[in-house]
C-alpha cells in the first residue's frame, strides 16, 4: 500500500493530543472528517491504532509503534521537499551543523570571504545526534566525529583527536597521569550502551557526583571544563576521526564551495 502522508499527519495530531476534538481544532478540520480519516487509515493498515472510550483516546501497541516511527518519516519528507525547492533556486543560505567541542568559525570565515552573498547559519548538535540533520534537511553540511552512519553521505576527513577518560575528582584513578583501557575494566561507563544521558551537561554532572565515568573527545572536555572532574589520556584508545559531511550528489554550488574552503582550513595544524 502507499502511505498517505496526510492521514499520517492526522494520526500524529490525534496521538499527540489524545483527543479527536483538540486534534481536529489544531488541524483546522471538522472532527467528523478527522474521525473518518483515522478509521480509513486503520482499515488501510489492517490494525487498530487507537483504543477509544467516551473519556479517552489511547494508542494501541501498533499505534505506539507508528507514532515512534512517524516523526522520522515526516521529517524525512519535509527534508526532501526543502532540498527540492532549494535545487530549483539559488542557495542563499547554508546551515552548518557541528558536534560538541568542534569549532567551525574559521571555516565559515574562509567560505564567506569568497561567497559573501550566502548567509551561513550554525546548528549545534545535541550529544545524541550526528548525521540526522543532514538527512532531514535541517543542515547542509556537518562537522562531525566518527562513528556515524555515512551511507549516502559524501565525507571528507580533516583530522583526528584523542579521547580522554573523564573521572570524578575523588576517583581512585584520578591521581594517575595516564591510563590504558584495561584500567577502566569494570567501571560504570555513561554511554549509549550503558546508562544513557540526554546532554553533556547531564553526563558531566553525573560523573562529578560519582555515578560513573565516560570516554570523551579531548575537545569536548576542554569546552566543558568544570570543577569536580579529572581528565586523563587513555594511551591505547584509537584516535577519533573528524570529518566534513554532506549528502551525496550535492553538485557544484555553496555546499561544494564550503567543503573545499573548510577542509583547507580544518586540516591545518592547530585548527
């Protein structure tokens, strides 16, 4: 079956409001129309999306799964539409996303020196995001660290950096000058495989309070230096590759010009 994006948008509105009347008002349509569209959507999918009572509207397991997937679908579609529209007119705005601790100011200055007519905006990336803004259209170029999903992306390696162990100041290892990975065996690590955190601020606050440790890029530690934390080089940890990334097939234009200017600047020692 073909996915009806209008019905998907209607479904998301009901799922967010948990009320057909409020969802219909937000969509500027009549409630009976919304109810018919949702019933038709359920028939097309072959499953119930909502459990309806006189008092409430709740998601079924199938509805919950669709709700979790729906935002990614709508964001992807919106990104495609945005990129198609941009392809049909000269690009006058470039959005550069960058990971925490990485700096793009010098690269932007180099680009705008030759393309002053293009307005450059920046998008700081949350700890949990890497390539997503490039795929959903929020950014044209990213200054990122591996690992991330680089399928469908054109990447240009520009450097590397070391990772350090971030420990609470009172940790038994805090007095050491360097560490090896074996020193950290058995330590509670705050990362995507263990205890997840929503932001770097949350991660470092938990570390300072003795809730765990983390392996983070050196530039991140320098950007978020604070009392109560100790950073120690981990001598046998492989370096982290930093790179510029953009969607494949971007062609000539501001994106290509930015990649060229930024790669020349960011590859310089000390950049």
